[in-house]
C-alpha cells in the first residue's frame, strides 16, 4: 500500500537551485581567478555542480523522475557554465 501525498514538494526547485549555484560560482571564478587558471577552475566548479545535483535530488527523496531531474540540473549547469566561460574568454581577447 502506498502513502498518499497531499501536497508534494515541487521536484524542480532543486534543479533551479543547482542552476543558481552554477551561475554564482561561474561568475565568482571569472571575477576572482586569474585568466591562466579560469578553465581549470571552471572544470572544478562543474564537477562540484554534478555532485551537488546528485545530493539535492537524493535529498528530495523521490525515485520517480530522478534521472530526468539530475540530467536537467547537470545540463543546465553545463550550459550556464559554458556560456559564462565563453563570455569571459571573449572579454579576455579585448585589449585593455
């Protein structure tokens, strides 16, 4: 017998949290890390975001749609991190 959930939590809040952390961490790396180390630190940030995505979705505690939510979190984080990295890369090409 299954328990009836009267007001389930929104499963995609965790996805948006990971995207927000991806945005903030990528901007922080672009601002505070020297140009020579940005790519390396972006990879470190993305690895941490993958782990955060798993942790957030495991914390939610629902097996239904787990892989879809983790995939959305990771792909969104990858796109955000990549777009921000491209922006900082293009900004580095402009002479000061």
